C-alpha cells in the first residue's frame, strides 16, 4: 500500500549555502553543451540576471518583487486616470 504524503503547508525557504550558490553560478555561467540552460542562453535569456537573483535571500527577492508590483499598480492607476 502506498504511503500518503501529509500536507505540510508552507515550507521554510532558506538562502542558498555558499557551496550551493557557487554550483548554481557555475552551471548558469558555464552551461553544459546541449543542456536546457545552454538553450535558454542561446534563446536570449540573460543568465547573469538569474545569478543576481540567486545572490539575494528569499526575503530580499520577495521584497524586490513587492516593490515591482507596487510600481506596476501605480502605472496602471495613472493610465486609468488618463483614459
């Protein structure tokens, strides 16, 4: 009989360890031939931006996303008032 997984709710998100970050940076900046990361780079994805985001803590990334969302809402509000 298969075991059922319990719904554990929210997971704690932690920053990458220095070793994890170094490995991720290496994979992104020096992708293996034929990998999906290499295909993304060839397609035009700026992998340096991904590395930049990985250097931030989860809280810093969330705050940056929140600020961007607030800026977008301001632009939408300005556009509605002008219409």
